[in-house]
C-alpha cells in the first residue's frame, strides 16, 4: 500500500533530547502552515531514551492515526532503526534534499528521520516539504518495496 499524504490527518512528530529544539521549531513551522501536528515528545532537552518516543510516533503512522511521521535525534539513526521495527513503517534517514526526495520517490517512506546535530533547521524544513510533496514513483520500485516485509 503506497503512502499518500492525507492533510486531514495530523502529522506525527517525536524526538529525543538532541532533537527537542528542532522538534519545537518544526511544530511551530508546520502549524503556521495550517497542518495539524501530534507531538509524541520529548517535552524538554533533558536526556531521554529515543525509543520511548520513536515507538509511539511510529505506531501512530502504522495505525493510520497520523498522515506520516517525523522523527529527530542527534544522528537520526537510532530513531530510524527503532521506527523500522514496525512492520508497516518505512522510515528514511535524510541529511540532504536529494535523499528526502528519493526516500519518497523510490522507497515510499512514510516517516522522515532527521539528524538534528548534522543539518540546519532550514534544511530540515526543506526536506520535510520535499517529503510531503513527492509522490511514490511505483513501477519497479513498488516491486522492491513489496519485498521489504519480513513475513
């Protein structure tokens, strides 16, 4: 099943302490654009364990409660690995615009994972915008995406 951005549903967002500042700014940016956002925490820059926030964010996307998800941590690798444990999640770690474009176009990602310690806030916004507006290409990529599950 291909992910299509449904603007009637909220965007799920979660982070650990390293992504807290960006998460707060991105929520303001997204709501100013008229989007609904559901914040799965963390609620401060105090040290926390990223799976505690990545799992509920991913679950909201997996169940269809959220349109798609945004996860942030220092490297984005931990949150991506955690989210990808969920059978219906395809979380892409993005550090530049071309990667954000391709995780949607070729991998049908339904979550974008951003390394807050390695990209600017402006780049994070650009990548999210690309992620939201890029359609899955399908075709040979659909065959590949179909082989991802470990049934």
